[in-house]
């Protein structure tokens, strides 16, 4: 017949609590990773489609995003322009 002391039961509770904590953290991290991967794939697909149309996006520090065209004046970079 097996006899368990209170100390044995407490150790079992600690082991189970640590295992559950690790498992929930791992699941949450996997869910976030999947979301970020999906959003990045969508972003890259949008950027590719915009580049095929001759457009691109710029982001400002306040969170706004602007859609620009490569043909807009002032947006084309001229590597041979004289520096002032």
C-alpha cells in the first residue's frame, strides 16, 4: 500500500503548476508567432502588388501610412544629384 505525505502532495502540486504554466505560455507564444507570420505574409503580398503598379508606402511616426507613386515629384532618389 502506498502512503503519501503532505510533502509529497505539495511537490506534486508544484510540478503540475509549473507544467501548466509552461504549457499555457508556449501555446500563447505559438499563437502570437502564427499571427505575426500571417500578417507579415499579407504585408509582403500587398507590397509586391503595389510595386507591380509602381507604388509604395511610407509610414510616419504617428502611425499613419501614405500611399505614394514612384512617379510623384520629390519621391524619386537621384544618386547623381549634387549634394547641397
